[in-house]
């Protein structure tokens, strides 16, 4: 279940908070220096052909601006850049870009990571207005009757948006929206041979995905984040469904436990990264406010597989890199208080710094993206210093 060539050995550098703080400062300084108020940031060859000036929260400017502001807010960086003047342009380009490049029919969806719902959330953080709050609400509410049940494009993302907006505005309408969508999401669970799962209607195809971006875990994320807004019956339902479904789809070996991208198939999974595989499942479910011995052992065994696999050769980023995998260790550290997991997270951090610097030398510039680039790594590095895992977009906004 660990594919040769997808992972690399750890570097032998000892943990150094000074080195980590220096890397964070370098990432922030590079991003600030390469920003252009008209074209935002250049694209990166590793980002699947995404061109210069991408405005989205996942690949582009909205995510980078949010990350730079967040790093300053939490004290990770003294550098502060005022991006408020570019917010109208960013919103306009996000809306236009989403309608132009999203799959057929997706322009109707309030997408957290690609649409203007995410960009409006950013604007609410930096320069809030009632109109922006109404835009987020309209985009989120539209997802209630639409069929995409996954975090990147659909209703679980809008449920996260409602949680973040409630924290920012204290308006009661966000809880009402969340409760409506949580009820619908839980009602849509289906009985399958692999446990209770959702069928994702995604990119013109229907399948049962598992991971924290497109699948089961991603749908559970807002339910865990909004746990106190659930009814006791809904909480009991989740405490029953989650351990059973995870166990039913798990692949166990002497190396540890992993999960495939989709509900259990005939062949073992080959991916071990945040978006598909053990790391993302641990990062999601280690936050669960319930426990059983078997459930916790499954999470620990998945952490063991993530450690055995080692950092990903694809890079240092969150979605499919060393930083994203390392969050599994930070979450297990918080759940267990066992310092071995913090030590492992920090060892991944030191390797990720080497990967970041090497990639920057090859391309001669940084990678300007929250989920696939350097600023996401900077947030992971900060969390390795504090020992408090706050996964961007999900745990914090």
C-alpha cells in the first residue's frame, strides 16, 4: 500500500525552531514581493496547467491573501500587507473564472474553494460589509437543493462557510442554514456493503468517494466542526456511523491502515496523502468528539502507515505533500498527548523545508497557492511550533 517513488526519505536535520521561523519568513517575504495588484501571482508548473493570475481559494490569489493575513493575525509573521484595495477585482475575477472554467452546470453552485463564496469569505475577513455577508449566504443557501455532496464544490463547503460566518458575524441565520443542510446531508446517507456512505455526483459521474476533499470524510468535516449545532440524535448517529464506515473501508497490513480514494474495491489503495488516503482520514477523524478503543486504534494505525510511507516526493504542500501528511501527526498529538506524534510532525516539517527550497530553486520562484503551494506549508510549520493543528479553510478562516 506504499508505492515506490511516491515517497522519499526524511532529511536528517534536527528540529530547529529558528530554521522553521526563517522558512516562514522567507515564504511570506517571497509571496509579498511577487504580488502584482493587476495580475496577482504567477502560476506554477506543478499546478496542472493553472495559468498566471488564478483568483481561486484553492489554487490562487484568494487563498494566498487569506494565508498571509492569517499568518500575521496569529503572530507567525510580523509582515502585514493591506490587500483590501484588490478585493473587488478579486471577487469579479473569481466569479468570471468560475463560470468560465468550472464543469458544466457548476456555475449554479456555491463553491468554497473555487467560487466567489470563498472569495467573499476572505473579503468578510478583511473588509466586511452586509452585502458580502448576503452574497455568502445566497451562494451557500443555493447548495441546499443541488446534488453535489462534497466539500470543494458543494453543500459541505457551504456548511463550513456558515460556521466561519457565524464566528465572524454572530448572526443567527448561519446556524439556521447549517442545521437545514446538516439534516439534508444526514438524510442522504445510504446503506451500502461498505457501511453508510454518500454517493457523490461529481464531474458528470456518480461514485462513493472517501477522502476529505471529495468524499465521506469531507462531508463529515462540517458536521464535526458544527457539532454543538447538531441534535443529540444526529450526534449519536455520527458516533455510530463514523467508526463503522471507516472500519468497513479500511485496508490493514503489517505497514498500517490505509483507505482508497473510493469505497472499498478489489485492489488495495496506492495513495497516501491528505486528499486520498490515511493522512487525510486521520486529520479529519482525530477531531471526533467520541471514541472507542477500536476507532482510536484505527486512527493510530493509519498514523503509523503515514509515518512508514514517509514524506511525499510531490512536494511540501497540504493537498498532496509533506505538510498535509504531517497534519495527521499533529492531530494525533492533540488527541493522545503522546509527544512521539509531535516529534514526527516536526521531522516532516524539516524535510518539507528542504523540499520547498529545492523546488523554488528549480522554478526560480515560489508556488503561490494555499492548498498546493508555499503559504499552506508556512501555516503547517507554524502549527509545528505551537503544537496546535489548525488546518486551513477547515479549522480556521
